[in-house]
C-alpha cells in the first residue's frame, strides 16, 4: 500500500513523489528536472519520505523517494461546472462533466475534478473512491477524510457498486438486443486503445436499446474502456469516441463534441452507515 505523502495538499494539489537513482539529491534533481528543482532544494522545499527536509549535502540510497510541490503547467480551462449531488462528513458525490479528468495525470493537473473540488470545497483530503475517464461524464464519488478512504475504495474495487450508464450510438435494427457482451479486455501501458483478446472473459456488459439511438449499459465488471470497447465490438461505436473503433486525431481542447457516454446512476450500501444509497446524474446526452 502506498504511504501517505509527508506534505499536505497545497492549493488542491498533492506533492509530487520522485523515486531516486541514488546519491546526491541536489545533483540528481538538477540533472533530471533542471534549475527549478535545484532551487526548491536550496529553498528547503523538498522533503524525504519521513518528512526530513532535504539539504544541499543530502545523500540517499537508490529507490528512495523525495516529495516536492510541482510547478503547474499552463492549462486550458474546462468550461463546465461540477454540481454537487450529495455531501456528508464522509463523501462528496458530484456530477462530473465531460473533458475533466478525475485526478491529475499527464498535462491535466489543475483542470481535474479532484483539484478543482479541493479548491472550491476547501477539503484538502478529498480523494476519489473510483475514477471516470476524462471523456466520460456523470456520477463520481469522493471521500472527504483519509480515515474513511479505504472503506469506499474497497467497495468499488470489489464490484459492490451497481453502475448504470447511458450512451448514444447509431441504431441497428438488425441487432438482437438486449444482449450481454463478454470478452477478455487488455489495456497495455503506452497504448491508447484497450483490445479484446482470446482467453477467459474478464469483462461483461449488459446492453439494452431504449430507442432512438439511446442505450443503457450495465457493466458487471470494470475494465478500462470496457463500455467503449464492447459497444464498438457490436458495430455501435459511441458517438464522439476518438478511440474506438479507430483512433482519430482530435484536438483535446475542443469541447464542442463530447463522448456521448454518461455514468447516469450509482447504487450501493454505504460501507460505514449500512444505508442504501442511490445517486443519479442530472445531465442529458
């Protein structure tokens, strides 16, 4: 299990963790990240895993970690709000818009649901209990305190949450629906698409057509891009999908053509209160 960072979130963003090759921390950070990183060491802004401040002469063995606050890149603001559907002492449930990643990754840092919500709600320990793809909108659950984080994340990891999605795609009158799609889906590091392979199925989705190109998708597993892969495999790629069935060149800062996929409903028994919870997105496709 990954240990807690020795630095708290600052302005909605946690510190970066850097794994060292070993030797002088100052020299390594300067060689890998440039003068700005070296300046942070000189200013006492870099700490070891135990919270000790890194100094000019600090030497650490290979595999050690240090923590520092990163300098944020310029980002294009995602021009959509994040409505709060529910909030109590343990969780915040929001209606995430399209184009907003759940948490920082790659070039999307400040323009993520997590950082924006930490800033607007002033809850620095806010953490996602699960994730939605950047291009997928809908119901997202976050925990408010580290003491309760594990209970909710475990609930999602064990598949104890009933999820219902809506999607828009072409209508195929010749397709026999509803149907259950089962396949083996693999997502390899460095590849944009997940792929279906021969072998024991690890992904299952119930697909129902509600009419006029609107589909209800009920995943019974949670593989990366599962719904997008399964819809494409039926010859029904989701409208606005830049990855399936083939990768298309789309400007990531063009917000005019969203993926028509919505995490419309979540249902679960709260792991702490034991109460049955149901949250529904207010968005339309």
